[in-house]
C-alpha cells in the first residue's frame, strides 16, 4: 500500500486559535459601545434562495487597490447581502475572460457585516493614539472639520494642509480624491507624487525608455516562448485579474516559465516550470552576471543594440559623456577591476553560478522572451537599479518592440497606457509644491525649508511644516509607513500635526491616532465605477446595492458637507449626487476609450455589471520604434533606449545614482556589519488575506491565510523554534511577536511577514499582530525618493507563550 | 442531456496556486462559519536545502490539493452512519440529512479524505452537497465556478475521465480502492517526486 496521510479531521485537527486573534477591538468607544451590532452571522439561519424579494445584481468588487478588478454577482434580500458569486458571463476565452474574484471579494460579507465597522463620528477624548473616543453628531463633526481647516490655513497657509497617499478605497466617488477636490477648492494643499507601490519602477523606467507605457497587452504572452517571472507573484498580489489565467494559456502554448523569488510563492507553484530562490536585494547582481554571460558568449543582439540603444559600450556613449564608464565597462570590470561574472554573483545572490549562466543563456536564446519585473524588489534601498538592469537585459537581447517579447519596466499597457483608474475631477491644486509621498513625516518634522534635495517639486522651498492631515481611506499614516514606532511618536506630539482627521470603515491603527474619526459607508453602499487595474479593457459599474448602516456616509457626501460649511458646497457638487458623477464618469469613458460603452440606464436595465472589449490583436509596446527608430524615436534625450543615461550621469552621484544600472550593496544587508546583530533578511510580501491593510480581521480570510512568520527549517532549528511557536522578530526599530510557520518554501537566511497586519502594541510596545512596518525603515531611495520598506534585517528568537 | 450516473469533480493540481477561492466561495454559498471547511486546500511540501559554497541548492517541491467530498462510489461514511443520515442519490451524490444526524461522528472516522466536518456548536456533522440545488438547476458548484486558475471542473465521472485522463490519486491521498472517489486529478509535476520523499501536508492549521 502506498504511503498516505489520514485526512480525518479528528486525528489531525488542533483547535484553531484565530478567533483569539481576530477578536473585537479593545478600544473604548464612549456612547457607541452599547449599540446594536450590525452583524449577520454566517450560519444556516441566513435565508438563501426562493424569495420574491431577492435579487441578484452584477457589481464591481469593491476597489481597494489590489491588482484585480473583478465582477461579483451579489444577492440581496430584504436589504441584506446574502450571497456573493463570481462572474457568470458565458464566454471565458483568453481574449475576454471572466473576471473571477479571489477570496477577498468572495469573503466580502465578512467585511460588510463586521461588528467592528465604524458606525458614528468619534472625537478623541484621551491622549492622541490612546484610542479613547466619544460619539459626536455629524453637525459637530462637519463644523469641526471646517473650523480646523480654516484655523490652520489662516495660521500657516494652505501648504500646511495635507491629504495623504492612501488607496483603501479607490474608485471615482470613493477615496481620497474626494478630499483632494475639497482642498483644491479651499485654496489648495501640499501635494505629493509617486506611491508606496511602485515609486522606483515608475521613476526609473522613463530614464530608460522615456515613457511608462512599456507593456504589451497580456494576451501577447501567448506568443512568448520564455517567461522570466522575476519577483513577480500575480497569483497572490493579483497583478490584473486573469494574469494567472493568461500565463497558464501561454504555458499551454509552450512557453517555459521560470520564477525568481526568495519565496516559493503561489505563483511559483502554479505558474512556473522552475523556482530559483534569490537573496533579497541582490537581483541586480544576478542581472549583471547574466549580462556578463551574454557578452562573453556573444549572445547579445548586437545589431539591435547598435541601432536602438545608447551607452552599451564606449562607441555608443551619448554626446557629452564620452569617456564615461559604459555598461559593458561595468559588466566586464574594465574600470573597477571586478568582472560581474556568475562567480561574482554566486555568493551575493545565493544562486549557483551554473544556474545563473543557464538562465542567461535561456533568456538570450529562447526568443521571443519576457522578463517581467515584480514590484517587491523595487521597494528596496536601491530599487531604481533593479528596474533599469531588467530593462537593459530586455534591450540587449532584442526583446523590445516585438510580439512575444517584453521591454520590462513598469509596463503600463500599450497602446495608450491602459486603464485610467480615477476620472473623478479633483480640479487644479493652487498649491504647486509636491513632496514625494514617502517623505510626509519629513514634512511634518522639518517641512519648512525642505527643497529639491528632499525631492520637493513645484516650489523652491516649503514655507511650513504639515499641520493638518485629512486621511481618507489611508492607513499609510501609521500602519503602512516605514518604522511605525517612529511615526507614532511623531503623531503623539500634538504641537506638530495639530489636527488629524481620519475617514474610514474601521478604526485602523491610523484612525486610533485621529482627533476626529469620520465613518464611511462601504462601496456597496454608494455609487462607484472602476476600470481595469494595470491591464484589462473593461469598465465595471458599482451601483449602490444596500443602504449605508447607522450614521455612515460616503466619502463624497462627507466632503460635500464640509464644502457646504466652507461656503462652496455648490462648487463642490456642481449639483450632482454620487450617481450623477458615475453617469458623468461613464460619459467620460465613452468619449475617451470606449465609444461603445452603454449608458447607465442600459447597465441598470440589463444588469450588465461590466463592459469589456475583447483583446484579439494584442498591442505591442515600441513596435513603431522597433521598425524605424529614426522616424519613431523614443521620448528620451537620445531618442533611443538609454542603457547609459546622461541625465543620471549629470546628477554626479555615481555611488548611488550611477549612469548605468549597477548592483549596490544595500544599507541594511547580510553583507554589512549590521548582519552580526540582525542576520536575517525580512520581506513583507503581499498576502491573499488582505489588500495591503484593508480586509484585516476577517475570519474567513484569517483562517485561510493566517498571519505568520515564514521561516526555513535551517533557520528555525538553531533557534530551537518549532512549527507554530510564537516568535519574536526584532531589530533596532522595534519588535513583533507572532506565530511562525516553518516551511521549506522560503530561502535560508530569509524570513517573511505578510504586510498589512494591523499594528497592535502591547503594554511593552511590542506588536502582537505582526505588522512588518514595525521593523521597516522610513529611509528613502536616492533617485525616486521612494519607500525601501523591504530592506530589513532582523533577528528571530523563540518568544514566551503569551 | 442523458442522466448523470455519477457526478464527480476534476482537479488540476498543476494549475492550482492554493489561493482558496474555492474554499471561500463554498463558505459564502453555504454560510459556513470559520473553522468549518467543506472544501479544503491542502498544501503539500517538502524537500531539502543543501549549501553549495556560498550558494544554495534545493530540492523543494510543493503543490496543492483542493478537495471537497469526493462523492465516492463506495461511500464508507454512509456505511458507517447508524441513522442512515448519509445516502447516495441515483446521480451519485453523497448527501447528509442533518435532521437525521445524531453527531456520533462515525462518518469522520470512516472517511479517509476528511470530508465530513463536525460542528461543535450544533453537535452535528456537515459536509459538501456538491451545491446540489445549483447542479440540479444546471449550474456549476460554487467552487468550480470560482477558480481563478480554472483548475476545477465537474461532470459525469466517466466523462471527466475521458476528457482529462488523469488519475484518482496523488500523494498523499489514500488509495482509490478504499472508497472509489469520484475524483479525477491532473497531477502537478512534483507529485511523482513527493511519493518517496520527506514530504507532508504543511498547512494543517488551515484545513
């Protein structure tokens, strides 16, 4: 008889302890605690099926900035959502596949009817961050918002007002853009640019290609013969609904797929022929070594390099940079005496030299090929380098501008950059100054005087620190920003940020620091509209399908109320309701991208849910440039692919912003002195139980993907850690305690803590939930001023049972 | 459509990422509280890491088994039930009538797949219904329709075998001759390697 496992639960199961983890919040809410809970228990008591009052509505999955945009069929009975199904459109071909939701959409009832949803406006009564609130009326709330906005503007100017980055709610009339419109009409506020998602890849890609539109439409992967999934994990982060499905189809057509990642991800298991574990932060070293193999073995596309690229070698350096170190100089070690061979890269990456050489040969010869760059590896100390290094590999193998190839970089969808995401008009911000989104704590601490050296745009210097923060759908103030303990200390000082308003569905770690908490309804409870995320030519309607419970209101309605008190209510709404703005948005889409888009009335009458355009002839980025680089030059200074960037060269910071992409040892690294105290690299990967920090605390998701530290058996054994033990993970910035999962699916020397868990400090300040940002740093990258939140070194030890 | 003789599930282990959309779709359709999983996704994994100089070589393997009730042709759960609460329909579905269940849990011991799930709150056993209402209405079970990887299918067992070939067992499932599951599986590339190696289900706390 073959070896098998007894699956009978009685012999295997230990009692799940998730319930203790997701228990109700310990926050004291005066006046609100005795309220009746709006909670539909998941039990057979919920009536399903048959009733005449029951109706099914096709609706977009609430948009929280995951990489998917999916269609739900929501069954509503007597004003309550009783069931959520997926897309049922009969056609499911690769050109226009069903938009099937993941567990987050499927489990949405657990969020919609969660007992911890905010129900009433709350005003702080304790110290800031203490989490003590009292219930207040909407009149008091809106009056206070208006008076604080006025007071701080009058005292410090509009630059002191800030509506921070945040994507917790992310479609037209839901999310921070509603507040941006409000502030713009109020004379403006300090702006920001870039994001916590892809600061480096969005900044670095245009230095190579002059544009961010570097991606073919996904269906073109069916023409690829080789796909390198580099730090790319679409199955978990959902990089576009159906990316997994299209990759599957590409494999069925014969494409070989290789996944390079410190973790053997869900994608590595289901989408790749081979998994190559790599030490975090060393991807540019492997890419450089691959280039070395290609150069030594004459595998580069010399003709394409000559006609379409600058700076590969001394002969092709741009004008004004003669004599500088070319890419080939760097790779061969002509100047620094260090040839970037596979032997050189092996101890850095942890990948055997033969494997590096083999992957180089495969990618250079099995054509056309895709080198797809995930975003995790660019949220690192020198995240700009890995982006440019990947683009260069695509260029020197001649995979740019051809069907089945891929230019790498941020890869917005050709031909036009793809979906719009937000079309709701925020208007013009009269304040032109913009900070990099990750430097907002700097603007709180030392905003006055910040200038271009801190990435400031639009002004020479800032005139004031940030004094008021109005965070709408943003948990990036406390939980999602690097170094939570530092941020908490900054916010506790009420003389710095004088007023913090937080508008959200739940009392997030950010909301706990609020002076005023404004309760928002969910996206099921107001009108919305979404289109594809990075890919996908579709528009999905999000009608209001149930009523906002208790005293919750939409972001739009709240901002309209504040606008009215500030004296420009009419200018804010232009007389439109949320639904009117959705009609307006549909018209906008029809005029710009989708002439065949149905009217709102047709959407409603036919219960369409979604309008999608089949992709039968996928667009290829840079096709015209490929055919004739003289007639169709790139929007770079040279008109060509800039392997060497003179713009970067002229910045004259070669150690951190080299003109050609280089491997640079990170400021926290296994190779630095810090590794003696903190020998393990930690990464905070995306997790299917949350969208960033949204959908935390949902039982169906927590039991499916519990918050754990993932650690290799070889790292667990010397620490005497057994599977499931609570472990303490720490560095100089803080400590978290959470249970561990010992798994071979992570590289030795690396641990992973799924990002987004809510910071829950105990009396000793140690986080008990596993918020990875307790360990991450506020330090930013040199060129993009982006977040380097995955560059973390830690130590792990067994924790006492608590 | 000719009458179905035996409904069955198809599972493509090669295409399953372990995302659990099937599991959660099932929970939503049937209002299952946390802790009760009619469909479960077992993560099978193992393999060793070997240092090679300053690099690592690995023999790590991993794949998933998404499994509900296999609506076996020889349902030992039904045989074990003292109140005959578990019966087999003419179309092969193995259904449990909770009004007859006394919570003795013999079926749990009998089923080698862990398909019957005891609910401590009610004192009764519950299990996958193959979404019988939907299937009778010509619609797919919730789990099948949910799969983003298109790794699940359903149909008449003989038709599924013809359509997909495949196997009825991958490691570490019990051999088919015990209960004759109505399950057709396309193996993941790692399944063959798993049989003799130090490999186990590594997510017991989730299933």
